[in-house]
C-alpha cells in the first residue's frame, strides 16, 4: 500500500474515532498497535510495561482524537508522539518511585528523536508548500491535476490517463514535462 494511501487511511480512522466510532477505533488499533508497541518497548525496555503502556496510549488516542487535525502532523507521527510521550512519562514516574535506578533509561529515552516536526520545521514545510503551490499554479490546469493525482494522491498513470481522456503515453509525457517545469521553478 502506498505511504500516502496508508496515511490517508489512518487519518480517516482517527477522524472517525474522534466521532466515537468503535469500529474505526478497532481498525486503528490493529493497524497501528505494533508500531506503537515498538515505540513504547524501545523506551521502556520491558515487554509487560510496554504492553500496558500501549493500552493506556489507546485510551489517550480515544480521548484526544479530535485534536489530531489541528496538529498538522502526519497521522503516524501524531500517534508515535503520543506513545513516546506516554512512555517517557511512565519512565519519569518510575524514576520517582525508585529514585535513580532508571536514570540512565530516562536519559536515554529523552535522547530518542521525537518524530514530530519542530516549530521551525512547520514554518519551513509551510513555506515549501507555498512555493510548490505557486509552481503548480503555473502549470496548465489538467497537467497540475495530473501531477497532484500521481504524486500527492498516489493514482496510477493508467488511472490518470483514463480520467483525463488521453493515451497512457501522453499522460507519461505530461507528467515528465510537468515535473521538469516544477524542478526549474523550485530551483533557487
């Protein structure tokens, strides 16, 4: 499954969870629990505690799903950030209970890179998106739609050729030439 399609599926599930759809929650759990468990296990280094942490993470996801769309993060980055932060909180509370025993683990967990973008990263991404949108607007409408369909929505060349009513080789030419124009436009 293409990454964009997977991300769209996860985003849709999170949206449905925010509306308290239990089936969507079950689907989201099955689609993402292994990755979130891996995140918790890497930080906590205890299988039983990581399993418990993942269950708590999904309670948080159920409660916070309505906040997802305002973060601007990819769905998996958002979910991983919740799992990572929860696991670090568990380490901190464990550290308080057993003063100093897990200090090294806590310090190591804090060194694990947070996958969510920094505020500076958000600004840079927004600026790049604005540049890309400006360059796309310079393309013919059909060609811009084909580029978005192929490279942002994950449609196949054959699907796009059929949708735009052109032969497959014509679609390939449109996309190749459009990408060359975009490259020229985006180069400093």
